[in-house]
C-alpha cells in the first residue's frame, strides 16, 4: 500500500527501516511542514505519524489510550494541570478521556508517532475489571521495554499488522501501563505453563503457514493476551517471533540445499523474496544471499 502525506507527491519513506527493531530514536529529520500520516487500520488500534511546527492541536480528548514516541524536537502538551515536555526517545502515555493539547516546544519543529489503543482491548489483554484500567500519573516515560514494543508496530507505518504481533504488543503495552500505574502482575501457575507449552508445540507443527490467534486460543485454552504474557515469561520471546524464527531456520536449511530464494520465500510463508531478505537480515545480520556465499552454497 502506497501511503502518502497529504499534499506530497512522493511516497512516504520507511524512515526507520530495519533499525526499528533497535528503537525509534534514530530519526532526526526536521519537519518541513505540518502533516499527518495514517497507517493501515487494525481492529482496536490506530497508528499515525505527525509533523508540526508550532501549535498542533487545541485542547481535546480521546476515548482511547494515546501511546507514542517523540522522534524529533520537543513535544509539549497541557495535561492534568501541568505543561509537559517530551524529548526524542521519550514515551508519551495519555489516559482515555483526559483533556490535553499538543505543540512543538521549539522552533525546530516536532515529529512523533502515536498508537491509539481502545480501552476495551487493553482490559481484555489485562484480564481485569473495568475499574482497574491502568492510570499512569506521569504521561512522559523512559522505558526501554515499552519503547521496543512500540517500535514493533510504529517502525513501518506502511505495513499491515500481523495478528500474533498485535497480541504480543498489546500485551506488552498494557503490562507496561499496569507496571507504571503500580498495579501488580499476576503470577504464572503450573496449568498455565502446560497450556503455554501446548501452544509452542502447535507453532512448531505449523511453522510454515499463517497461524491465527484463535487457533492458539483453542489449542492452549488461554486467551491470546494471557498466552502472549506467559509465552514471553517461559520462552523469552513472543509467539509471533517464535513462529518467524522457525520459518527462518527452515529457510537456512533450504539455502544449504541450493534452492532458489524465490522458492524458499514461498515455501517458508513469506510474502515474497524481498520480505524474506528483510526478515533474514534482521534475525541473522546478513542477507540470505550473503549467508549462502559464506557457507559455500551457490544459489
């Protein structure tokens, strides 16, 4: 999908590219004019990039969480009786229905990316009652774990979001909000460990195709967000990442057999060879072609 900034004739560049996995803070381009870029929609989520010089928004309020990252400049906003300031690399977390405005704090302009999260989705992820919706008193946060979760969904706004990736990111974000709100996190018991293991076994058996969240829910007996939390605790990765790495390992095996990269991409469930190349390099630090050359294989 070719996303364009309003009034711009050139496609929006992937300003973060493969650096997104290491964070969003490398972007330093000064905004040249006011603009908003919207990403493809996903149920319960909205993603944007905004660029402003001067005032951006008058006082208003959302019925969603607004969780994002300042990329360039100083992001300033009025929130709960105080003027707040967010620097590049800071996370902003605005609670639903809280009045705020927004502006660039200096003449250098402002650039940021934001995720709008429906409260119902946050509550479903936490498995809590409505009166326990996490409230973070300080809306400007420095948190590497939350930063990494946001990078996974804000790194490239042209991408449609994979369902398993969304499950994991929503789980990480809501757990992070709960942590900053001082709410306790539930412990993992023995039955949940077994249920999580069943999901892992299912992913291994079906690694070369798209696995949907409802499949894992049916196999494990856990809801998708509880499963994502437990999976990370047990295996130090998400179901989405675990499945991706099984595909990439299979791709390496096929490379060793000298199969074509286009054929490997198709067999291992990637959209095309370019998609395989990007994911392979993120995982292993080299392209598939370079891997083949290093291992003495001719493709």
